[in-house]
């Protein structure tokens, strides 16, 4: 079946540190890949996406590259801020208008 | 603000009761998805509607049902509630062609 595996949290970093959250997937076909972020007490917000191999999604200093050869979509940010503290979810969908399959989420805490 | 609205924001009820959660998709979006977020199960897809018709079913219990109305809003009905149904319930919507889903703020259900 289709699945997403992301690194277990929680991840605690100091402000301005480099962030990587690993995400790998298993899919039948060619999925679109997403990172969603959930801030405390809020819903899910789309952070970035990539729809085909070698695409790079980016937003708010976050980046992720769709790597078909390693079936990965790792999230990176060069310098995290306290305001980035949230839970990050990696997800895939197989085609337009199909349900998302989520990873378990990674909680990030950034301390000043 | 994603443009997806959900009501109510919080719901507290007793075991055995029935509740209805409401979702209004973004203007023009034909697809509505329901997801459940719980601590032990993570984010799970429940059911999808497209332009009034059921499109896909996930891990939805028989005690749960949903529908999408002609104005495209959707309702999720949960009956014979159990303690384990306590969770955050999210609605998401997407347009007919792009596969990006936009999430509402969620309804937090507490079953006592």
C-alpha cells in the first residue's frame, strides 16, 4: 500500500540552527508530495509541495526536493526561528482528488 | 486563512450521543475530505465527497456517516459516540484539477 514514514520527534533545536526532517514514501505510481505544518492549537497549513521528480518546493525559508531514486522528500531550513515550533507532517496523494496519506508527524521545538 | 470553515470549534458530549460536524469548502471547490486526528492513530482519512457524491472511503466506522449538499457544504454525523471517538476532526477541500487540499481549523470533539 501507500505509506509515508517520517522521522520520530520531538526535535529540539536552538534558534538559527539547521533543520532537517526526513520523509520517505512508498507508493504505487507517481505521487505528489506535501509538507503540512500544524501550529499549536491550529489546523493544518500547506507549507510546500512538489508534484514530480526533481521538483523543489519552497516556502518561508523551508525547502524539500522530490527524489524519486531515494523515494524521499526531506524538509530543510537553513536557520530556524522560535516561531517555527510546530508539528510537521509529510504527506502524499496519488492523483488529483484522492485522499492524502500522512506520516505520523514530527514535533519541532525551537528554543531561543 | 485557508477559506475552509468548520463549525463548531469545540464539542463536548456524552457517550452514546450523536453529533453533527459541519464544513464549508473554499469557494468553487468540489471535493470535500474528512480526516480524524487522534493521539494514537495520527491523521486518518475518513471519507471524500465530490460534487455531492461519495468518492472514496477510508477508515470510517459504520457509526459515522457524511453527506455533501447541493451548495457543496458537508456534514459528518457521528453516532453512538464512544470515549475513543474523542479527536480533532478536520475537513479539507480541493478544486477539481489541482490536488492540493486546504484544511479547515478543525472541530475538537470530546466524549465524556
